[in-house]
C-alpha cells in the first residue's frame, strides 16, 4: 500500500517527486532532478525500530574484513588529507573502525552517532574532514543533514560518503540494499553531483559507491 509522497525531494529539494512504486509493502518516490529514490516518509521506521536493526550489526573495530570494506573510502580520503588533519566520524556506529584507521594514520577523529555516541559536543566544532560510511542511506531529511555537515567543515574541508549507489530501477524491488527497513534514501553518482553543485561544492567519485565532496576554500 502506498503513502503520500513528499512535497519536495528530500535530497535536492526539487518540487513534486514522482511515484516510484510499492516494494515490500512500502511506497517509494523518485526524483528526476537529482536521480535519488527513497521511501515515502509515512513508512520511515521510528527510532526504536532503527536501534533494534542497528544492534544486529556486528562490526568490530579490529575485524580485518570490515577494515578492508572501509578502506574503499579510507584510501582515497587519506590520499587527499594533509598530515595531522582533524575529522569527525558522523554516524560512527557501535564499532568505529574507520575512526581507528584514520587515527592510526595520524589524524584526530571525533565521534558522533545519535544512538551510540550521542554527545552533541562534537557538533559545535569544525573539521578538515567528515566521514559518513553506510550512513547517508539512513537520513530521513538528507538535504538538512548535508547542510549541517557543510557547516561543520572548515574552508577546503572534505565530506567523504560511502553508500551503495542505486543504478537499476528494474532490480530495485529485489535489491538487498532496499530490503533493509532502515534504508530510506538511495543515491546515484549524479545525485551527489547535484547536491554538491547546489552548495557550491566540488564532487568526485574515486571508487564505486564512494563520493568525495569538498567545500570551497584553501
């Protein structure tokens, strides 16, 4: 059963996203402006359901397989950072392995997660880089989240995002990434280019499913 569509695209704020379809009993929208697809807001999980799903994840800080997965983002980001940069792992989860990897490379990393590291103090500071690994697909209000992250970056700062890019509408219903009930928005490479351009940021896709965004500055 479908549900009301958002009045504007939650990612790029373009008016009137279109009906995309009903999959797994949940309705979805599509934006022809930025290419994003997403779950109708009425079907978003509440905080308790989100936490219950996240608690099922087993991502240990010292797990070699998990670190290899995170290196898809860490390697291109580290290649672009100045020595001793200061960053924020936004949505770090219960096992902040990426933060550990970046600290081991000589960078200072603060943590924030609404469930596992909810102290808001890091959100009052600014950073040379921010990482969002497997986080952006959970944003209920993506445009507002990206605005917030932009404000937390110093001039020339980088926002590194890793999420599984959506590329094939025909396979959306059976897509494993769509089936996670906490995944409510899905991006394409063009989506990141659009949201970056709207804010005056640069955007590059150094690897599959990785977007590196940079705010203006030095």
